[in-house]
C-alpha cells in the first residue's frame, strides 16, 4: 500500500477550507407524474427503479418485481412450485450487467439473476464463509472492472458474485477469489471504474484495488474523516459514484466530495456543499453530469459536479407535496428520454419529465385585467395580452399598473389600453358603460387621465392600436352608436392630437364573443395586417387601400375560416408568406403575392384545429397554442409534436391573444391554468428516437410464446425473430411498444405486413395491429414507433411470420398431385399414341388389302372384258356395247379405289404427297386434252400435315374442279394455286374457258352431283367453298380451310366418282 504518499496528496483536500466552494443554492420547481397500483404496480413501496438496455422499466417493490413497456406491467412473484421463479416478493436493489442479465436483491433471501431470454430467475448460491449478514439485506450492487458483481450488505459485509463458471452464480468472500488483495472490513459502498479499478469505502478510509490491466495487484488507501450525523442523530456512511464522462470517481463525504482520477488513482478536485447541505443517500448521475441525491432533510437535491451548484427541488404532483404528501425517497434512474424516476414509501413511483425542467410556469390573475405586451417577429411588430406580469420581464414591460392594462378599472372607468407614445403617455379608451359614450383617453406620466376629443362628430372610439413611427390608430364606430361596432380606422397624431386620416373599413366588425381584432401586425413595408372576427384585412396607409382575404367554400385555396386568432410571418420567407391561425379550422400559409392559401388541420396531422397563437423559433419551427396543449410544428415536413401537462405545462387549454416572443428567443404563452415560458432551443434538443419492440402476439386473443432464438429458448426481444403458425389461424394480433415512458398515449406507430402489402399503415396511438384470414405463406411484420419528442425509430422492430399450409396445400402433396397428373397425362398420351398407331396400322392394312385383293380382281375384270370384246369383234354388237360399259365402269372403279388407297395410306399424310398427286393428275388430264396447266404452291404449304379426311377431301375437290374445267370448260389454260394466309390454306382453281351459270341445272338435265359434292366436302373440312363463274369469262373455284381442324376418324363416304 502507498499510504504515506497518498496521505500527503489528500491533506489539502481535507482542510477546513476546500479548494473552492459554492455558497449559492437554487430552488427548482417541478411537476411530478405518479405511477401507482392503478397503473399495474404490484405495491406502492418502490425500492429501486432501472431501465434495461431494451428500454423496459423495472420497479422493485415489497410485493413483487414489475416490468413496464409503457402500456402493461408484467409482475414477477415467487411461486413455490416453480424453481425458475423469483426467490421472494420483497425486491430491493436492481442492476443490469454487461450481458443483459438483471440482478435483483431479495430481502431476507439474498440475490437473484434474471435471464431475459429465458424469462427465468436463478438464485445465487453461497460459497464457503458467507454468513447471513452477506445476504439478509443487500445495500449496494455494483459491477467490478472485470465484469464480476460486488455486493455490500446492510451490515457492511462485502462479497463478490462469481459468474464465469458453467453453473449458477456463486457468492464468495473476496479474499477467496482475490487472495492477492487485502480487503477492508465494514465497507459502506463500492464502485468499479473503466480503468480496471475497484473502489471501496469505509467510515474511515477509501481503497482502490486494481483488478484489471498492467497494474493489476496494486492497492491504494486514503484516510477519510468520520461520517457526520443527520438531524435525527443517524450516521450515513460515505458513498462512491463514478462520473464516466470525465473519468472521475467521487467520494461523497456528506458535506463535501473528493474527485479522483480513475486513470492514476490520484485526488484532483473537491466540492464543498453550502451549509447545512449534506449528501445522505445517493441517487443517480444524469446525462448532464448532475448528481441527484437525498439530503439530510430528506429532500431531493441536484449537485453540479462541474460547478458545485446545488439545487433543491420543490416538487409537487397534482398539488401534493412530493415529500410530505407523497413520501418521495430519491431519484434512482434517468431513462433514455431524460425522464427522472423516483420511488416513494407506499405511494408508487414518480416521474419528473425531461421537458418539465425546460418549462417555467406561473399563475395568472384574470381579475387584474390584461397586460399589453409588444414584441417583434421577423420585423413585424405585434402584441399579446397577458393576465399577469411575465416572469423576469423579458419583454421590458413595466410593473403592472392600471395605465398599462387592457380591460381594467382605471380613473373611474373601464380602461382599454394601452399604447405608449414617445412622450411617455399611455393611450387607451375610457369606457363609461351606459352612462355616456366611450372616450379616447391619455394617461400622462404623472398619472392624470385626460380625455381627448377626436373631432369626428359623434363617432365613438373603441380601440387604440399602435402605428408606424409616432402615429396611433383608433377604431371607431357608427355615429352615436355606443356598442362595440367598428366601421372606420382613424389615424391620430398623439403629439399634435389631431386626426391625420380617416379610412372606412371594408366591412363592419362587431364585438360578439371575441374582440374584433385579435392580432394587429405592423409589417416592415409600412402596411398593417389585421386578424379579425370576420376575415383577414391588409391595409396600406400610404395608398389608403384595403385588401380582404376571406373563406370561400368553393375555393380550397382560400382561408379555411373567417374567425382569425393569430398571425405569424413565415420564419424562412417573412416578406411573402404569412401564417394565419383560426378558430376550429386549423391554420393556413398565405402567399401574399397570389392570395392563395395552403391549409393545415387535423386532416394533415395537427393535434387540434383551434390555433390561439403562432410563434417561431430560430430553427424554423412554429409553436402553436391550442386547446389540447402546445404544438411544435415543422413547416418543412408538416410534422407535429404535442406537449401537454404530462410534459410540464400548467395546463392543456391556452388563451387567445396570449402569446409573445422575447428578444432572447424565449416563447411565452398563457392558458386557463397559468402561463409558461421556455427556450425552444432547449426543447428542440430533445432526446432522439426510442427503440420499438414487439411485445406480444395473440392468436384468437390467446397469447403465444412467440420469440424463439436460434438456440431454442424464449426471449422478449424484438428483432429478427420468426413465428410459425398453423393454416387455421383466423385472427392474429400483434402488440408493440416504443420504449418512451414519458407519455405512452402520445406515442405514434406505423406498420406494414410484407407479403400482404408493402405500404406503411399509420396506426395512430394504437399499439396493436390485427390481421384476419392470412393465406399460407411467408410474411414479415415491421413496425416503427414515434416517441413523445416526435422522433421516429427508423430501424423499428420486425417479426417473420410463416403460416403453414394444410396437408393438401403442402409442397409434397402438390408434388404428388403434379406427378400423378403427369403420370395420367402420360398414360393417356401413350394410350392415344397406341390408338393412333393402331389406326395407322389398320389404314395401311386396308390400303394393302384394297390394292392387293380388290385392285387385282378389278384388273382381272377389266382384262377379261377387254379380251372378250376383242374376241367377239363385231359379231355381237349388243354384247360389244355391254363389254365396253363393263370396261369403262371397271376402270372408273379402279381409279376411285386408287384414290381411296392413296388417302388411307399413312405415308401420304404430308402436304407434299397431296401436291405431288395433284400435279400428276393435272398434268395427265390437261395434256390429254391439249390444255396447259399452271400449278403454283407457296413454299410453306408443303410442310403442313393433313389428316386422312382433309387430304382426301382436298384432293377430290381439286380433282373435280380440274376435271370439270377439262371436260366442260373448253379452256386453254387451267391455273391452280395453293397458299397459306392467317393460319388457313387456300386452294384456287381457275380457267379461261366458257364458264357457266352456277345456279342453273345441268345441260343434260340429269342434275349432276359434282358441285354439291364439292360443297359437302368443303363443309366436312370446316372450310369455305366459293364458285365464281359467268358464261363467257371462265370459272374460279376457291377453297379456304383450317388445317388444324382434323377429323382423322371421319368416315369416308365418297366413292370418288363425281359426275355432273
């Protein structure tokens, strides 16, 4: 130990006169919000509060441990039948370690470790030498630099919890785990730093043990004075607190504090608290480096570790004193949003909202009338009416007296002021009620009130308003009309006390419920803008002209309402743009150049449509006073953030006329519950986004354990999980929460279900989404939350959802069905192929049989008849004629049979065979007749395949047409063409012969069958036959048919002999 050297180093710090001290003490007021058993707390005595890394708030009470996601409380209590439950219900201290485990002190039971992934508790076992004093009541929990947990019991016993073994954590004596160190007895507090040191403090000394790093094994000791006694004659031991931002460890010694450099272990600074302040119980250190503690009078205080400034907190909640009425103990933690959380001795938890310290509130006194406050916005001079003096007199108003009031008793009359001139006079209206007409009055610096006659006859004055330079403007009414009706604007010189101009208003303004002019804005260009009860009026004094802007129900670019409450030049373009607030219709951005308005209301996201006041900040935002709170509106994005009494405002309902902007940029508003002033720069520097978590899934309103990690354990995390559900999931509900505990009702959400739709659905403040009858498939649910500061969590939370199909919808079943169908189709194909081959075989056999049997027989008959004819000669003329007839008929039958054999034979199914047979027949018959045949075939036609019936019918139609041209046409040339167009085949046979009348009977009177047969065959082919012939001009026969209309099994009815 290096005792001598460090004793010398500490001597200057322990002298009665410290290095420096701070004597001033501030008193800060704050409004607290309560969280009670009505909100789900299991019990009102809150011992400790902690926010974990996921954003949940934990509350240790005497009747269980509670976890809040902002909407619901999950309470953990001991269950004798569940070994993974918490060891006892009386939870005390809380600590989260670097692995995300939560450590919970249990009164009389020791210590538990909570695993958030498995949602189970493990009791810490006790090693050799641990006595009941180590765990009956744990007073301090802290993490050492090596990640181990250190505890200090209520009877000052020090122990270490070893967590690096495979089994459950074990509480051991420090000397057994770290035998190289000498540990002090009666330790009152412990803390670890980020440089490898463990700090221990007793009533008499401070110890630093280096557990990690190059200096491991080093140990330092510093002597300390004994603790002081509080007003109840109780001793409070010394305490330690780490200030990580400045690498300082503070030893808190009641009335003063010593700072040590954690890198060297050397004392470097001291703070002395002003008498009689003492630090009795340590609270927390906030983000600003402020130490929160409880003093010896059991009040919450705040100490700046940089300046030594002490602030005593005067805290209330709904009018109740936080100490006497609510039994506040101390502030335990600051959450991610900057809210401070404190426990009480039986009345729940208390929240000091981060924004409440930024709002300064004051009470109003309506009975004293309004103060008239003039201010400037972007070069525009405007005014506000306030019921009380503004705090700090930022706007330079004088102390409240009657001459500066609006609507108050002054000099025996109702005084409506107040406008000051350059000579110190205050001008206003003296309203005498029903006694006589109102008068213009001047209150001189000595307090005397002098009536002034405007000299405009019997027209009564009703309002005095400031002008440019030294001029004043007086609103007057009709002649001898006492009521508040304005029909003329009079310019008045207060120095000469003469009227210098009179300007009739474009319309009468009547006082009903509100003053006729809510805002009077003097623009830098010398013009005046008036927000009135009947529209917006722009007045140019130089030209003496008025322009009106009014609501037009048929024009969406007109003002949304004629009842105007407030005006504000646009922060970015005040010369051309003006914001206009209305009663009940939101606000509008007026383009002065065109007169067109862009409207904003609740339909565009404003929280309320009554806009009492509009004031800008230096960052381009607008602050709006409404009926539901204070709104920060960003004109660039159209987004709004609402501040309410939950955030520290005196109330949610504000007043018309009551707004003002200070020269330092601070904003003032006044409402029914009081006034508020704040620095928007501080308010704009709100915390960032808050994490969004999926907090639960319900199937038909039944909660599901849904969050399964890769190792198969349950977790309450939210990112990258997958949930598998059966196909009969009819209603799926997902709960979610953004981890902002400031005002959960103000949090906003949007979600989408990829796989169902990709668009974001705005869900408002609802933290649930329900889906019904999801089809089997893979979906990804994504949700993003917006906290009370108006910041969206862009990362959000997601959950993969798989809806499994029924067995008949699974891939394997579908595969089997596909295979079965494919097998059936293949079998059917094979069957059809076999049938087709069988048909082909039959056709070929028939062709052979016809050719071999019948053909040879007919040939024999023809031969026999020819031989008989030759032998008979001319001896039997009658027999000769008969034999000739037999020979001719036999020859025709043989030709017809050859056609049938050709058609039946499967070798001739392609179009090329048809063309070849056509050519052979045509050439033979035309050459015999001394005629010329021209046959033209399109190249693509011969590649076609025709069925047996089509081939036969096509050939026979061709044969009949050519035969008729040769026999009857007396033609010189026969032209035949085969072509394909639009998927159809066209056969054209035309000649240059004598032609005929298609509808006339045959010349021989027998009524031949040639043409009817051709038409019948065309119909059977599904084609169209056209015969065009005029006597003397030749004949044209055209056949068009679709080769795909196959009828391979059609019966063959023709014998091939077509005659006319």
